């Protein structure tokens, strides 16, 4: 599919790093990327729907849990220790 061109663009705003001395040195800044609010909302809704569908259809392995809500990396660590002992 395609998305509106505005959704693919971002504005990088430089933020001066605390504790830095010289405002003329570019490495004393970090960039904050500002993206379209509409695209963020759309991506959040789409991600929620896809994850819900994957969960309802048992389409994810128990080992794929570090990015899923209410599942923790500790569980993955326990699985890893179990299979490597």
C-alpha cells in the first residue's frame, strides 16, 4: 500500500545537550525527530489491530514476546536457560 507523502517526512529539531559548552559545535546537539501526528495515530491503531489478530490466532511463538504487551524479557530468559541446560 501507499501512504500520504506528508506521513513519510519528519522535521529534525536540534536540542542543545545539557552540560555542553559551545553552542557552535554541532556534536553538542541531539536531534529530535517530529513526525506527523496523524501517521503516529494510524500506526498505533494498525499495530494494535495486527497484534490483537496475531494473539487471537496464536500466530506468534512464545519466544516472540519482548515487544508484546504484558510479556517480559524475563520470560524469554527463562526459556533460553531451559533450552540451553
